C-alpha cells in the first residue's frame, strides 16, 4: 500500500522561467521544502500587476492519498488484473476547486472515494479585494479548509496553486498527479464582471479560452485517456424562439438533413468565452480523439452540501452582490436584510436553475459514465426553470412565513436581454444517468432564508444594487467602489 506523502513548497514567482511543484516521494508523513522559481507572464499576472514586474508568492502543497480499496475504479482497459492486486480509485483533478461550485465538488468526490487534487490560482479571492465585496459566509483559507477536511475524514486532497494559463505549471501538475478525469471550473464565471470594462472583458476571454486550450493540450500530451468534464453554461444558447436541445439539433434544409451543434446566442463576453471553449473542445475531440463532456449548467443556488455541513471551516462561499451573486441567492439575502427584491426590468427573463447539491451529483455522474474517445457530449445541467418574477414571488411567500416584510421593486435592467420570451430547454441525459434532483421547495427556501438571516450582519447593502451596465462598458478601467 502506498504511504502518505506530503510536501510543502513556498515559491516566489516572477516573470521569466518555469514553475515546478514537485511532490517529494519519501516514506514520510510530511516533508517540507522550499525553493525560489520563476514563471512566465500570464493574463492573470497582467491583471494583478497591471504592468508592474514584481514577485508573487505561491504556496504549493502536494499530498498523495493511500490506496483506497473501496474507491471508484477506472473502466477496465481490457487487461486482466490478479486477485491480489487491488483496483485503484480514479484520480480527479478539480481545476478551480477553491470556488463556489469547485469546492463543493472537490469535497463530494473525495468523500465518495476518489483521489482528488485541487488546482487553483486563488484569483477569485483577489476579485473580492479588487471590487470591495465579500462572501456572506466567512470562508477560510484553502489550506485551513483542506487541513480541516483531513482531520474530519482522514482523506487528503492534494493542492496545486498556480495559473493554468501558464502551460509549464499545468504540465508539471498533470505529470505529477496523473489525472484520470479533469473537472474544469477554473474560469472567470461572472457575466457582469466581464462587462465592467475593457480590461475585464479581455481578461475573461484570455483566461477562459487560453486556460481551456492549455487543459486540452495537457490531456493530449500527457494523459490522452483522461476524460474532460467541462462546466459550460446554459447562457451559451441565449433565449431562442424554439426548443433548446442538448448540444445538437437535427435540421432539414433544402431537402437535406444533418445533425449540427445547436446555434449559440451568447449575451456577454463571459458567455462568449464559453462558446469559444465549446468549439475548441469539439474540435479537439474530433482531431485528437479527446473524450469530453460539456455540462451546460443553469443558475446555481444554495450553499450547503453534505460535506460542507460537516464543519464551519468547510463552509462554502455565498455571493449576494450585483457582480457575482446569482438571482435566488441574492433575493434571499435581500429579504433577510429588509431590502426590496431587485427585479431587473419586466422580470419575465426565464432561466434554468439547480441546487448546488445537484451540481456535485451531476459532475460525479459524468465522471462515472465517461465519454468515449473522440466523443464530445453535451448535457444540459439543470432541474427546473423559473422567471425572475417567479423567484421573487417564491421568496416573498417564504419570507412572510418567517415574519419578514418582503417587497419587490423593478430596477432598470443593466443587461441587454429579452425580458419576455419563450424558453423550453431539454434536460434528460443526466436524469437517464441517474440524477435525483433536489426540487426548490418551501423547506429549502426556508433554509436559505434562515441561513441569510444568520449572517445578515455581514451584508454590505451598498453592494446589492446592480453597478455594471452592458451598454456603458468602456475602455477605461473601472473601480467598483463602496
């Protein structure tokens, strides 16, 4: 049986050379080391430094987990194993594992017996500092989170801190961890953030598209059988006046029929970056034989999963501001602090939604049922659909049961979008794989509202109203201030 390995590397990174994070393989419970390295400049570096050449400090912890005989196993490649040789659990790399969906997913997979590594630049925490915003919940450092998880469960999650836009860093991480599956959450995920100004629009596209391309090249070069599970978005489709299929549509034109990728009508620079990702992944599946699943996810709500509930240090982030907060989460916080619910425009905008517990369940299903080599699958990942007015009504009724006086107001819509439209997306493939949806119920709304009430003293009401306009985006760098 493999012994527990651990190394801790304190790395100072500046522009110029290669960063390496090498686990030191010794029969020890912990083996600290430190080194000074240099790294090439990336879009992340440019966003942080704004042209200044200075050093960045990275801390990289890499730890391998003892072989777990009961963990999920890879599909057999056709070779026969002896009865004496235990099957190895799948190794899953979660890129962006410090974020909202990524953190919950990493814990869930670890709890299910997968060997998990988190790869993250921690830039999402930097965005909060840049914009003067904060999570409703107090979130601990990634190091404290992982130490707490290890203490509670005995399970180790490896950690690689770095930017996947730096291909040398990503290459070394792939060679060290040798993933069987990669779950890719590592993108700037906010449409409003991408519409603040030119620099954020450029950063979003460079970070998202380049990062995903690097992951594709790393799979091709180092782990050709690795399954890519990529988090896309339902926002790629827009709001067409026909039913939205799952990734592909069969059409007949001038007497000829073909099945083609579903047309995309993205509505922000963020959503456009996801469309570019999808096209790049589809192409590399065809050209290189990569296996990939694109999970076009709806709007996620909630904060609790079985794993994050285990200890307060494992608590997930909960965004309620106008840049990163999603609709239902924002409404619950607004109701808790007595702020009118901010309905954008007419409120008829209809979107797909799912509980964060279903996010982690869908990712696990995709990993357990991988795409075939050369196959690019698309699953629409959501459980229900609501209009903004629907959500406001649900939160109002739930708030009244708790004695809250919940009001709604219509505010000028900062986005360029249809405020009344047809919306009928299909979502059967994950259900066929075994998804057991958590439906938005009165009890869940009650739980969300009580959660918001518990932390309402942490709410900065100046961050509630929308501050980013699609039409007013400009060249000059903006500061979203208090």
